[in-house]
């Protein structure tokens, strides 16, 4: 009866978080669809999409902070210490924005103003990540779902509004940063105005928290975002401006398949941090994400012929390969779960496998790739190698295997 109740609670949490994530993702993809169809040329859209991807790269601190804060809440860390580390992280991100903007402008062949507009959202995302981590660690998944949806709407409406009145890529990116700032205020208010809830893992023990924990987790989240963005970031280097814009639209399918199953990682994360069930939970989470990926890849294959009809005829080259973009995103979603498990178990060295894979991908792209299909295939192969290897390492029995943990729990 207890196990059945636990499964029911898990299913309910997955449903709520999936719904909130769906709203946020639909909002994000609505930006891409409307911008590429009506308001931006293929070259302008390529710059806009690269800016959004670069913002996600610097936004790894937000993802890392959410994971670390959630683990700290589960392990009953001092709330004042959580706030202090969160503020330190935001400060570091602000410094990185100033340093990274000119480098990004040079690397991605875009204006410094556009780069700064894109990256300026990163500190606000860190604030949002800290708040969401508190809700996740408390097990307030229904409230977290509402927050995810609200932040998605707040980050989307300003972008669409300025695009509709004729703003270019820079103005749209700046509007997105403004929406993120409003979202940060909302999340902060929600966390402070809601009471404490019981942590989702009752067997956890108190643990410390410092900025180094965020740095380690950031390394893991960084390689995940780089793995998901390297092909798009380099597209403007190895492809023509128009082909890069076409590739950017195909990459939307990658993002859909990558982010759509994220509710699985959010809800399973506290279980991944519990030594008694960590390895078993990783196996279950990977199976769920893989099943979703199969459905999404098949759906993309069926939807491919609709691209030039729904968007514009210029995107005809995506008809036969849209499924490949979705497959890449699906495999990256599996990799995301495996790397979240590494953060939860404080085994972040496992990310080295993905770093090596991405390094090889960058070399291949810069030296061999010159077309849309070749770039998509390179990204798919890299994601597959990284996901399979990392998952197998995570499932390998260790000193804190499930059997040992379960026996200790029974004792």
C-alpha cells in the first residue's frame, strides 16, 4: 500500500511538473516559430537563435544552482547558507556576463550589443534557479509547476511583443532579459511567501553547502548545454548565413525533444540523491525518457513534410532530416538524466566522458563539416556516444549500490 501510494505521488508530481514545463517550452518554441515565419529573415533568425543558445551556455549556473540548492534543502542545510551561496553565484554570473559578451560576439560573428542583450538574462536565471531549487527540494512540485509556467510566459510575451513592432534580434534578446528579471522577482516572492514542506527524501542527512558545490555542478551542467548547443553555435562558422538559419529552425526539434522530458529529471532528482535507490531510480528515469524520445522522433519524421508549409518554402531542406534533430534531442535528454544523477551523487567527474565527446565533435565540425546534414549527423553521433557511455557508468554498481543502501535502510 505504501509503495502504491508513493507511485501515485510520483505520477502526480510528474504530471504537474510536465504540465508546467510544457507551458514554458511551448512559449519558448512559439518565439522561434513566429520569429522565423513572420518577423526575421533567415540570417537574422540565425543570429537570434545563436544568441539564445549562448545565453543558455552562461545560464548553466542557474541549472547548477537549482540542483545544488535542491540537494541542500533535502539534506536540511541552513537556509541562510543557501541564500548566501545563491547571492554569491548571481554575483559571479554578473561578472561573467561582462567578460563573455565580447568573446561571444567575436566567436559567433555577431554584434557586441546583441551578445550583451542575450547574456544579460543569465543573472536573472540564476535567481530563478535558486528559487526553483528550494521548491524542488521541499517537494512542492505543484507549486513548482505553476512557477515554471509563469516564468515561461513572462520570458516570452515581451519578446513576441517587440518582434511584432519591428525589433530585430538585439531588441528581442533584450526584451527576453527583461522578462527574466520579472520572473526572478516572482519566484523570489513565491519562495518567501510559502511555508516549509517536508523534504522529499526522508533518509538524507544534514550537509554543508558552499560555492564550490555550485562550481562542480556547473561543470556538469555546462558540458550538457555545450553538448546541446555546440552544433548550433558553430553553424554560423561552417555554414552560409541562410543555411545556418535553416539549421537553427531544425534545432528547434532538438530542443523540443531535449527539454520536453525534463519533468522526469526534476521529479526523480531527490531519489537519485538517495543511496538506497539511486541506481535503480536512474534506470527507471532513463527508461521513461527514452520512451518519450522514441515517440518524439517518430512524430518529427511524420511532421517533416509540413515544415515548408507551416513555416516557409526556404526550409525545404529540413523535410527529410527533421527526425534526426529530434533523435539528437532525445539522446541528449537521456544524457541529462545521467548527469543529474552524477550531481545528486556528488560524482561529477563522470562529466569528463561528455567533455571528451564534445571536444571531438568541435574538431570534426570545424575541419570536416560543410553542410546541414553533415552537421546534424555529427551532433547525433556525439550525443549518442556521450549518453550511452555516461549512463552505463552511472548504472555500474559501486560502494553505495542500491542493494547495500536498501539493506542499511532495513536495518
